[in-house]
């Protein structure tokens, strides 16, 4: 599927790219994000079970055990997905369940969150590290990596500054 340049309507909140997808939210935000749509992977436009099977086959040789998959109950614009290791659950923002969002963008966000399951958490000098060099190397293996980042950048309002791009090999004070 060819990448689309078409944006989508959203409040003036910005959409953060993968390194910032995993910022530790406030407890109120976490409660809202954890409030999922009855853990139903079928959305209006995309089925997370089908996307998982596709991503798992292509990037993990069909070896990754399927986590619980769910759409968030509300649209979010700052956090497009997260992986909850304690629940083995990936939650994807309802904002992405829209035909205006190219499938490769939804796959990329799902792939990023599945990488958290695959790579786990590492502790270095008392710091929780999740976006390690290995994680970033795996993330760059996504077939439409550059296109997905560019689409997210162009579709955000206001535009995402260059510094929001992934690439730092650290926990980036984000805990995920």
C-alpha cells in the first residue's frame, strides 16, 4: 500500500512519534487510556487481530505470542499506543481507527508497541531503558519506517519538531 500524504482532523494537540509514544502519562491519563473498548480488537476501519497476524508473520516470523489487543475508548492525540507488560496488552488509540489513516501507519504503531513486548525492559544504573539500540534497530526494520514517520509528522497539528523523532538509545525519561 502506498503511503498517503493526506492528514486527518484533530485538535491542536500534537501527535508524537514513536520515541514519545510511550511517555509515562499522569494517573488520570493512564486511567483514560486503560479504559478500552471491551478489549475488542475489531474497530470501525481496522481489525487489530488481523494487523497483528500480518505484523507478527512479517517481522517476528510468526513467533510472537499474541497479546491482548484493544482500541482505546477515546481519541488521543498525544499517545497513539502503549504496551502494558503486566497485562500483556497493546492498546492503540481510537484516533487511528479511521480510513483517513493509512494502514501502514496503524501497523507501524502496532509494531512499535509489539517491540516493547519482544525486547522487554532493561535496567541500566537504576534507569528503566526501553528504547535501546537494539529496539531502535528493530524499529527501523519496518518496511515503511520513513514513510510512517513522515506521515505522522505531516499529519500532526502543529508540526512535530525534528527533535521528536526517534533515535536516542535511552529511556528518554519516558519509561516505555
